[in-house]
C-alpha cells in the first residue's frame, strides 16, 4: 500500500474509540482469531484490553503485521496527522 494511503487511515482504539493518533499507538493481537486491534495508551495502562473489550470498536483496518508496522511508522514520520 502506498505510503500516502497509509497516512490517511486513522487508527481507532478498539476499547474506548479514541482516534487521537498520538494516543493510539499500540497494536494488540487476539489469540483466538489472530486479529489485530489498535489500542490507546490509556486503555493499555488501565489494563482494560481483553478479548471481549476490543469488540467495542472492532479490529484495525490493517490486518497484516508488516503493513501495520509500516502504517505506524508512516504516521509517526508525518507527525501523526489527525
């Protein structure tokens, strides 16, 4: 996927729905189905991330681990454009 396309996809915390890129910086993988979920720092620190809580706002729009890493780096390099 082109780097500019990656920058345009906004992350959303799977637990609380936060869409502030600077907060939503973690990726969590559910063991049961191997889906990736974007997680904000606040939810991670509060220990509310689990297999059920991530269903609130759903999985990450990017499900390939390598592509997810490229997406995170592209957004970081662009200053987390929101």
